């Protein structure tokens, strides 16, 4: 069973309308349902102006510190003091606690300076300000919700890591424009990506389409006599990991079909969109 893409789950958590296929998939897939519940919790916390119940542990700041190559001057976990005080004294919760400048020496010689602050001997670095200057004094509830959302997405997918800049973008090996077949008006696109770990994935996106059963993604030979099923497409976007020994040149046609729920694993012959991958 193909899972919902992280982008689709994020949009659903933000309130995007759900079609019956998505509801059916969530009811049958505990993994997608759990990921959506976690994302909905983060969105609710951010909109309600409340910090998430469990803040990130010291290892999170240690990983960020190492990833950005910061100096020892900002090695201390900025939330350590709040943990010992029960969270009652966290920088950024009042105007007096707005961050002040951090000395340039806190960053590597080639890195840019950023806004930050110091309280109780611990230095706080505003990572958002480092990326988009000028920006200061991000309220703690929103910052905590954003950090938690980043942790959830980054922890469950390559997609999240790429959006956070923690992993290079995949290399696009081939793309296809998906055109509607008779009886349909939906269009779409497909691409074969090579991820940093060497694995390949087919990412398929389509316009919404009315189907009687469910959407299934296939790779077809040019004569359409041989084909490989990649799985069910729940929603309008899905990613499928390609087997290592699958030659996309031998099966270059991307096909999304309307499959009835009849227990027959073969292609229904009712295709919604189709297109040929080209490098």
C-alpha cells in the first residue's frame, strides 16, 4: 500500500478538504493516520498560541549546533534553563526577553552573523533570523510549533529533510507530462528522482479526478502489453520507490488508472492520464 505523501499530509493537517479516497486510506493505514494526527497537533498548538507539551531535548540543539558548524560560544542548549525552572522563564516570552545581538565570534569565520540573545549565561541563536535578516523576537509559541513541525516532518521522511535543507535535493533523471485519456480532463506530471542514498523514486502529481474505485500507478512498456504496478495513489500526489532492477527505459510510460474494487490485480483498461518519461 502506497502511503500519502508528506506534502499531502501537511496540507490535510492545515485544513485542506479530504475526498472519500483519502478518508478511506486513512481509515485503513495506521501509519498515515498517526503522522496526520501528529501534524494536526502541531498546527493546533501553533494556532492556539500554546507551546507544544514536550519540547525538544538537548540532543536536538546539539545536532543543530553541529549541522551549522557554530562555535563553542553557543554550544549550550538555549532551553536548558527553562527545563530546570519548569518552563516559566524562557527567553522571548516578553519584550524584556527579546534577543539582543550575538558577537560575530559565535559563528565560523566564513559564516554570517545572526540575531540572538543571552540570559542566565546561555546564548540563544535565532536560526530563522540567520536565514532571513532582518527578523527578531519570534514569539516562543510560534517558534516552538514551527520547530516541532520541522522535527515531525524531518523525522518521518526524506521530503521533510530536503525542505529543511538538511539533505540535498534529489537529482531529476526523467520527467513526463501526463495527458488525459478519453472520458477524463485531469492532467498531471511525473518525474523519476535519484535520492542522495542512490535509491530512485517516481513522484506522480495529478489534478483531481472522479473515479469509481481507486487510482493505481503503473509503468508500461511502449506497446502497453507489459506493465509494472507501483501501487495505489491516495490523493493527488504520491511517491513510489522504484526497485533497483527496474529499467525505466524498458517501461517508460507512466499510467494512472481507475481501478474498481473487484479483487482483480490486473489493469482495468480505464486510464485517467498517461505520459512518456524523457530524460
